[in-house]
């Protein structure tokens, strides 16, 4: 037991070895003058910027604003996508009516709408929410639909034979069967969520992490620019880890999630 | 009417160990009917799958239905289980209330929910019949019958093919059906597991009072298990053969071989 625990910790640590080595090499290269300070700030400077911004409260405020934007956009787009995915997976009529339209809209890169969105909403919160929601909508929609369509029809027939009501059939057979695909959509959507937000905040914002990075660029504060990028990476990783945790908790039955 | 009381099948009530060697039902035409099919026909478009099937099955009988691929035997079973309706003809199931006439079907695939633990899968057999603690107890009881009581809390993915089929059998039987329809349930199992499952099926059928209809393409299996073998060819009953052998039946005896030969001859048109 103790041995497996040590093994797990060791395996988790292994993933961080490479980033740690890269940071050390980067610091060494900066100090030796191999990398010019105008190109890349050394990790120590980035750390100093982190402490400085943390102390002033600026960092926490901007992270908070960005996270709130990301999550509310995700909630709106994800909920609509999930609802359409369910409706179109369960009802042929609904699918016939809406799927073609949705697939057409899907083929427009949502970031191409930025000029239009700025015209509509200016650089207010709505613009960011709209873009994030739109970006998150499709992976959730497509994967929920695929998941429901992929549920084994033999299991559905079995449920009917045993007299399950429509409600029981949905909650005990269809939804659990679609869940692995829905999680694929969820993780994909979380990636798109951050990507969209970064772009939107960089182009049109007056607060948030992206705005902080753009401000820093104007004042040539390269350490703050790098800090913002690193924080984006960490937030993305955090969101993905959260999705994986949810996956592990709800898909215990799946052979891929069982202890070998 | 109470089906179980009418049928003289409880070995404990009879005298001596010979009672477990149950006399086959066709010998007693006085037994009330479990179901009867009259002129059942089924057409899918131009294709006639069943063409006028008449069949009376007494309660508690074990009938095996045999035929080549595509002869309509599975369609017959689906009609019997209420999954398909015949193009013409009628199906009459005896018994009183709906619960006394309950029929269950078991397929070649176990069709277990991978996301429900074994006991929960068995509880599906009690949908609309029992809930909570009661359902739990009944499920554990029947799991014991099929020898899987200690696996109740496991996921289906860790079970072998034969074990999964035993769970499916438990799920089909937990609500004590009147008729159990079996659509080649052992078809995907290896030879040794098959024999084990046949013995289990026979034992449980002897304990519970249900009428069994087994669709198979394995002649040996049909003769080993059934009181009566019905051969279907081109949508009609080509042979209706009682198997009046004592149970348990040994494998590869001269008598079973004689019946097997008779059925095979009919199947390949040499009768």
C-alpha cells in the first residue's frame, strides 16, 4: 500500500521534471547573457513581478475577473450546447430542424466574429461572454449528440423490455452511456474557453489577465507579459485537472478508469 | 389461477430422490397450457419469415426451438416475448393477472449496464415490481442461486463472458417470470462454460416453475435440456419431437445420440 502511494507520487512528480529543468536552463541562459533581457526576462524576474503584483492586489483582481468571465461564458455556452445535444440526440424532429443550421454556424471560426462583436457590444463584458459561450457551445453540443447517438441500442431495448419509463431509461441507460463522450467535449471546451478569453481580452478589454499583459507590453515590462502567459498555462492545466477528476469520479465503471 | 400450485414440480413434496428426475411434461397432456400460438405468420415486406405456426406449450415445459439461420426462430421468440407483433395469427398466454403472466427474454449478449454494479443490474429485473431494500434482498438471493453472491458489488467489466450471462439470467429470473424466452443465450460461450451454464439453467428451471423456450442452433444442447424439440424450417414447424429422457441427462449417451440424429436428419432433409 505504502509502496503504491510512493509510486503514485513519483509518477505525478515525473511530469514536473521537464518544466523544472527548462526553468533552470532558462535562468542560466539569462544570467550568462545568452538570452537578451529585452527578449526574455529570467525566471527570477518573473517571480519578482509575481510577488510585486500579488502584493499590490492587481494580480488577484485580474485573475478573478478573467476566471469569472471564463466560467460564466462556459456556463452559458455549455448549458445551451448540452441542451441542444440532448434534444437533438433524443428527438429526431429536433435534430432535423436544428442540426443543419448548427453545423453551418460551427464552420465559422468564432474568433472571426471579433470585429462584429466589438461593433455590437463594444469592449464590455458581453463581448467576452458572447465569444466564450459561442466557442464552448460546439464541442459540448457535438459530443453530447454523438454520445447519445452512440448509446448501445441493445441496452435501450433491454431497458424497454424490463419496463423502464422514459425517465428511467434516460437517467439509467442513455445519460450514463453518453457520459464518456460528454467528458471529451467538456475537456475540449475548457481549452477553447481559455483560448477565446485570451484573444478577446488581448484585443478588447479594460481589465483581466489579457489586458494586464497588453498594458505591460506598452511599458515594455516583459516579466509581466511572461507572467501572464504562465498564469494562463496554469489556469488551463487547473481546469483540465478538474475535468479529469470529475471524469474519474463519475466513470468508475469504465475499464479505462479502474485500477489495473 | 395460481400457476405454481397447479404444477406438480416441487421435488420436496414428492417421495424419494427419484422425484428430482422430473418426468417430461409432454407425457402429461392434462397440464394446463402456458401459451398457445395459432396460425402465427410474420412478413417483412415481401419476405415471409413465419408461415402459420401452431404451437401449444403446457406450463413448466422446456421447449427447444431449432432451425437453420434465418428460419424465423428468433422472430418467433420475439413475438412470444412481446417484442414484435405477428402479421397474422394469435398468441394466447394463460394465467391470471399481469404479474402471473410475466415473460422475460434473455439474449445472446448479456446486455448488462456497464455503469451499474452487478446487484444493481439484477435489480433492473424488478423495475416497477420492487424497490429499495426488498429489491436488493431479492437480487442478492437470486445471485446466490447463480453462484455470484460474492460479486454483487463489482462492475460487469471484470466478469467473464459466462459470469455475465449468469448475471443476465439472474436479472431475467429475479421477478419469477411465467415464461422465460432464451435467444441463443449460450451461443457466445466456450464449450466448457456452455455445459456449466446448461446445468445451471436446468437446475434453476427445476427449482422455479417457469415455462422455458430456448432458441438454439446447437442440437446437442436442445436434446440435453428440452422436454420437447421443435424444428422450424421455411417458416413452418417441420418436426415436433418429445424427448422423454430422465434428468439429469448424461452427455454423449446412446439415447441422446439417437434423438440428435433424428433432428439432424430432419434439418438436412434426410428424414
